[in-house]
C-alpha cells in the first residue's frame, strides 16, 4: 500500500454534519448497484446518500454532465453541505458539475480510480473504434489528449484520491488488453495509476485493488468513510487477513452476478410491449 499525505493544515479533522448528504456516482459501464455496498455502509455510519444512475452508452460526456446537473437540481440540497464519491468516470462527472456555480456548499470529494489525466488504452485503440462500440460515445472524451475534461478546473474542496494497483482481473476485459499493451505501466487493469492524480489533493492512497470492483472492496469502503469524516485516509489501517480477502472476493463476484441478472431483467422488461422505454 502506497500513501501520500498532505500537510495537516489541509484538513481540519471536523466531523461530517448529519444534515448533509453524500452523492455517489458510479463508473462507465456500471450502474448505481455497483455503489450500493458503499451506500449501505455510509447509511449505517449515519450519512444520507443520493445514488446517481446514468447510462453512457448513447450519451457524450457533456450530455452526462448536464444529466448529472439536472439530477442535483432535483434534490432538496440547496443551502446544505454536500460530499461526493465518484468511481472512474463518476469522478469526472463530479468535476464537470462543480465547474459551474452550485446552490449547495461543496464538502469533501473522494475519487476512486478516476482517470483525471485520461486513459492510455483508449488512445491505443482509438482507431479501431472498439472502445466506443463497447462503452458508447462518452469514451472518446477519456483519451489522454481529449480536451473535454482536461480543461476542467480542480474543484475547490478537500479531495481524496484512491488508485488501484492490481493490474489484472478475470472479469475486467480491459485488464486483458492492458496486460499485453501496457504491461510496463503501473495500472489497475483499466486506468494508469499516474493518471488518477490531480495537482491539488488533500490525500492520496494506492491499494492493491483492480479497477472494476473498487467501490465494492471493503478496504476502499473503510477509506471512503475515513476521508469523509476526517479529510484524511487511514494510512495505518491493517491489511485484512487472507480469509477476509477471500470472502470479500466472493462477495464482489456474487454482487456482480446479481447486478448482471438485474440489468438483464430490466432490459427484457423495457423491450416487452408493455414495458418501460
């Protein structure tokens, strides 16, 4: 585990006000269900949560930011202090909405495996059209030379960044490609570790976790709670035992299978004559 601390002056150690909420934003190709384990933990800790759901398959990045803005405006959060937690593309959507004035006070932000400097594998595959075919038009804005998100300012808030360093996961197709095309680069299977950094961070942490299932990992969830409460990650947290990791891995797999079945059922319902559109 690698960590990087800011100076103590960048965090005041204050507790999270109970009346404020945490907005959760999932990553590309996932759904709000991928954030539900984290959401349940936050609820048990006394945090109110708002779990934003979106589909990037037919939407450009700017469209997704507009959708997210509309979602925030629909919430009764005006005049309150709101924290954010985003996974991968979710972190960029957070940066996108916070680039414009809001009616709420921005609290703390946790970014999990967010490609703040772009995704190298997208550059390598851009000419093939495969990334856009698999993930939709928003993926075009995630290359390292894309200007859409690289022009976004860093939010004026306490930002904690978690990067993964496990380069391969059986259920992450991108990690198969990265293991061949970017074997010499430290990455989480999808996003290069160096790409997660921002020029201003309250705290930074690297964990041996793969990209896709980061929001479900118990170590990550513990660190998200720690940062939201104190503005710092728990750099002294003990590593879990092998048995705990084994059980957590099975939990992640079962959650993924359940998400897939639920998404398939929802898709079948939407295609049925009397289903939703």
